[in-house]
C-alpha cells in the first residue's frame, strides 16, 4: 500500500512510504532512514495498518537531530576560522581553572573591544609565548597578574610592548599582608571572643571612605591595639592612594617612596610586600601610563565558567575553545 504523507512542517516535502502487511521491522527502519536523508524534521512517523504484526516506527528521528547538530558545529567552526586576524592595542592575559588545582588554561582578551581573542590549553611559558607572537605588530601594552611565567613570555614574544601589573592583584597582595598581620596580632592577644580583634577582617579590608561612623570608631579601637596592625592598614591605604592620585610624571617617584616606607616599617609582612613591589616596580608604574587592568578579563573568565558549568564540562579542549570564542 502506498501512502503519500505530507510533512506538516515543510509542505514542499512529501515522503512516499511503501508498506505491506508482512513487512519487517528492518524495512520500517529503512523507511525512517530514507525520510531522515530527505532532511525531515525530528518527528517522522511511518504509519502502519492496525493489523500489522510489528510495531510502527513512531519515535523521534535521531539521524536528523545528529545531522543538524553536526551542521551547526561545522558552521560554528567555519565562523571561528573565518574571523579576521585580530590587531589588539591593549591585551589582557590571565589564567582560569579548567579543573581546579590540576588543569589551567590561559585566555587572551582584547581590552578595547572587550572580547576574547583565543584560549590556550596551558599556562606554561612556552605555549603562551608562541601564541603571543602573532600580536607583535599591534600590541602596545599587556596587562597580567604578578605571574613570572607570563612576564617572561611577554618579554620574549613582544619585546616592544610594555607590561602592566593588574591593579586588582596588586591591592590584593596588600590585603593579604594586612590580614596576615591581623592573624598574628590576634594570636598574641589573650581574651574571649568579645575582644575587638575577633571578627575584624571586614572592617580592616574595607575601603576607609566606605566605612560608616560606627565602623570607623571600631577601626580606631583596632588600630590602637598594635603598631604593626596600624602600619599594615596604613600600607594598604597608601597603596590605594598611590593608584588613585598619582600621574604619569610622578608615579615612579611616589612608588619608590612607598617601597622605602614599607622596608623601614619593620613589619615582616610589609617587608615581603616591598620585595615583591621592587621586582615589579616598572610594571606597577606603567598603570598610570596606560590605565588598563584585567577587570574585563576577569569578567569574561566568569562567563567561561558559566559555559563550562552549563555543559557539565568538556572532554575536548578544542570544543571548549570554540564554544568560548563563539559565546564571548
């Protein structure tokens, strides 16, 4: 019996199904596959006589779904490959955890266009350096965190570009030093949990201008407990003031004064902070020349994490990379 079935989703497509009462299950599968090859919608039904001895094929068309999936994947791959060669002026380089504690990838971001240029499967110096070479003619400055491998990679691949230390990571180092002093002072004080030093982290790390009157009163009580704690808090605020008020002309000079003050403070945590600033002194001062940071990069890193969670992870790094480039 011949039945001409009109596809409701595509009126132009007609599927001719030839069936007999004694047809086998394999023939039904063959008819369904033929309909799939005609690029039909997901639901293709092979109608059979109620008296037929086998079950009719009435399941979603799997072949067609796979076909559309691979077609979309191929289209996305061509879209990524056909993108013009990027020429970023300011480049952001940062790492993110593909598998925390085990696997880290490196992302490259155009800070002016606010988009991801590419992703590398590792954070080691050699692969990062090889990827950076393609931006040699256009990049003027590269913003990185205080990662020595990234600094060496940028110096070798982009000798004409300047390196800018990311502001957020620098201030975070000062916060870490302040918190370390707070913990040490707390261990030295013998008292119950009602002592002001307990639960004081948020007050000490918050920006001074953001404190309420009651919080400022408590801050005064905390700083009176220890000269070292007072020096650590002053170091954090002086670093913030240096970022907010310095200019291109006086940035290096004021930074050198800050480093000298840290070394003379006598606080071990501040001396360690000053040693780090000495190693990155030029990169720190470059902030006031280019005024760039990795805040955009960190925001895109959060978007990458959302992509990874939505897919419950990726087995293939190449598929992960393509998804990132298309979504961001």
